[in-house]
C-alpha cells in the first residue's frame, strides 16, 4: 500500500522515468558493475601471476649470482696460504710486502669473476701492513654488527649491505669468520657482490622491485636512488618489514597495492635476503579502466537516446494532463474567468469539461461572498474609526483636569507666586494636547509631554517624586500614537504615591528589540494587590468593542494599542505590593506602520 501511495503521488513523467530506470537502467548498471569487477579481478590476477613469476626469476638469478662469492669463500676458507699470510708473525715490513706480493689468489679471483668487485681479509696481526686485500681491523670495524655477527656465527655465511671503507661505498657482501691458526685467533672474510651484475637482474622488471637484507636495508633496486636506503624510506608500510614469503594486500604511498615477497636463503648461511615486488592496483587496472570508461560512455549515450524517446512518449501522454494542471493553478491563483479547451472524448476531455462547469459555479459563488465581505468590511472600518477617535478624545480632559488640580493644590499649600513656571508648563501641555489630532506624532513630542506632566507634578510632590526618561539611539523620531505613554506615567504618579510618604521613582524606558520597539513604564511605589491586579488584567482582556461611555487610563491605552497593532501589543502589567509596578507594551516594526 505504501508503494502504491507513493506511485500515485508521482507525476506521469516521473512514473515513466522510474519504470524505464527499473526495466533498463538498473539491470544494465548491475551487469556493468559485475562485469567491471570481474574484469578488474582478472587484470589483477594476471598481474599478480606476472609479478610472482618475475620475483621467482629474480630470486633464481640472484641465487646464481651469489653462488660465485659463496664458492670463492669456501675455497679461501680452505686456503692455508691465505691464512698464513694473514696470521703469521713478520719480522720486518719487507717480509710483509714480499708475502703479500707472493700471494696472488685474491687478485686472480677478482680478475676471473666479474660477479665480485672486492675481497677483504680482516685479521689482527701487529706486524702486518694494510693493503687492498689484507686489513688490520681497528675499533671502527670490530664494533660493527656484521663483524661481531661473523665472529659469533663461527664460520657460517652472512649477507648484509656493508660499507667498503677502501671505496667509501656500500655493497651487498658475503662475510664469515675463519681460523687464523690453532691458537683460536679468527679473521673475517668479506666478499663484495658486483653492483652492476646485481642491478642488471632488476633492470628488466616493470614493477618496483627490491632486494632487501635481514636489516631491512635495500641492497638493490630498480627505482632511482633506492639502493642503500631503509625499506621504510621507500614510503612502504611498516608492516612490510615483518612479512615473510607470500603475497599481501596493503597501502603503499596511499594507494592500494599488491606486495609479493620471495625469500632467498643461500647454502651455509645463517641469514638471507628477500626479494620484494610491489605493484599498484590503480596502475595495473589503468588500461582496463579505459576500456570500462569507453563502455560506460557508449552505454550512457544509448541510455540518453532511450531516455529521450521515453521523454517524448511521456510528453505526448501527459501533455493534456499538464494543460489541465496549469489551468487548475490559474484558477487557484484567482483567475476564475479562465476557460480550458482540451480535444477528445476520453477521460481527460470529459474531466476538462466537468472542471470548466465547476469553475463557473464556484466563480459565481465567490462573487457573492466577496460582495458580502466587502459590505461587512466597510461597516467594521467605520466602527473602528469612530471607536479610535472616541478613545483618543477621552484622554485629553482627564489628565488636564488632574494637572490643574495639582497646580491649584500646590498654590494653596505653598502660598507662593513662583508657580508661574508651573503655569507655563501647563500652557505647554494644553497647547500640545489641543494641537494633537488622531494621527501619529514623533516619540520626542510624546516624551516632551510626559516631561511637562512630571515637572508639574514635582511642584506638588517636590523630592517625593523623581523620574528618569531613557530612549534608545535612533528612536527619537519614531512615529507613535499620541497619549500612549503619558496616561501610564500619570497612573504611576497617582497610584505610586498612594499612602507612601517616602516618595516614588518613575522610570520610562524606550528600547529597540528584535521585532520592533518596547516601552516600559515602571515605579517603585505602593504597587497593586493581587486582587486589584487580577481585576485590571480582566478588564484589559475584555473586548475592545464593549460599549462604555468613558474609557480613560490603562483601558483607553490598551484598547487603542489593540486596535492599531493587534493583541500582541496589548499592555502587560506586573506589580507587587510594596515593590512597585511595571507596565510594558510593544510597537511592531518600530512604529513605522
């Protein structure tokens, strides 16, 4: 049911597109993904087979190459003449030179076998001299790991990348110890494998291939600058250092790669070498990816052509439905006079004719409702205008009478003539009131009226009345309805000083908030009891349309705010006995409306 509901909510073209995708695109896409995966798998398997064969060939050729130094070392191990030259005691340097000159086997091996590039015999003999073949090992030699390991392994062969101090270069070298005499003294034989022969084995390899010793140092590589480096310096994974013979999947230089490793453990050797070949899956599948991209392009072009055909068929099928839908949209936007003509006697043609009849009936009904609403709106508009004028006119005599009474009482109590200032303030207040119409006035003018009223009241209450007017920046010229703030201030003076000998502080604050302007009139006067506050709130919440002969004070202000700005701008009163009262109202849009 859920699937049917979704399909029913779709447009005709989208339904046909989904059908096309389900029937043609998805099977083709799944088949393409399957064949692509198989092709990549086949390419990788062939490359792996090739690399494995190459690694095996490198291993065999390397094994053949190092057999030469291995055979030479076996001969020299049994060469008593070499041992005697290296270990006998010499009485003079002349005798040493003669012995070295007479022994030519090492030089003969170097000339006869191009697979080696050097032979060194290390033997401690105080009377001997150093030459190219026989060398007295100093501390820099005897402390090296390969030398210690040769002594430790007691004649077994070791293979490492060793520096030839005579040439200041590193070579893959065979090293092993041999007895100098029956006293137990030992020497160490080192034979260098020729670099060119070793490199020529790897030059034909198409993938990065290394020969690595057991210290994880590269003794030969088909990569430029690879020989002599640590295996980890070639941006390979640290895990490769511990891998034995086999094939592995890992990330090399951030690329998915295959690593094939073969071990080479020569005869009579305590350690061996590893041949490591690496190929990137991305490089191997590059050609296959090109074929795949070409296939994707051809398939995409075919699908686009098929999609165009489907789109054309869908357009022919859904064209009349689309015209009917557009006509409905016009009617929804208020164009009731629109008329739709669709050819044909099928369901769509019948639907269009019935829809035209419905539009005509609804149009007639809308005209009737609009006429009724227009008459009702005119009546309400007139009532609101009359109501607003009545509310505004009722305030002026109310506060003027209170002001005059304050001045009269002050003059009666103080019996002084300096009341001229109060009379001037009163005249200003009278003039402002008489000049005020039903329109809006600047906030500065309304606050000036409030200031005049408060100054007049200070003649009566003196230091018992203090006030503060605060206006936010840029709000002085804001347009507000007249007599909105002054009645609230008057209410704060009258009720705030009620039975309160210590006086009252009145604060008027006008500030801008996110959606308009907020006006606060607060005092620290006597406050209102909970019952009185509830009664005032109930009176303010009553309908603006209630008929009363007099509306003054809070109710008058509240009704005008509600008529002008809506219920959200009505007065909000908070009061607590002995603490004071705060009256707040809100003008949306900064009073510009």
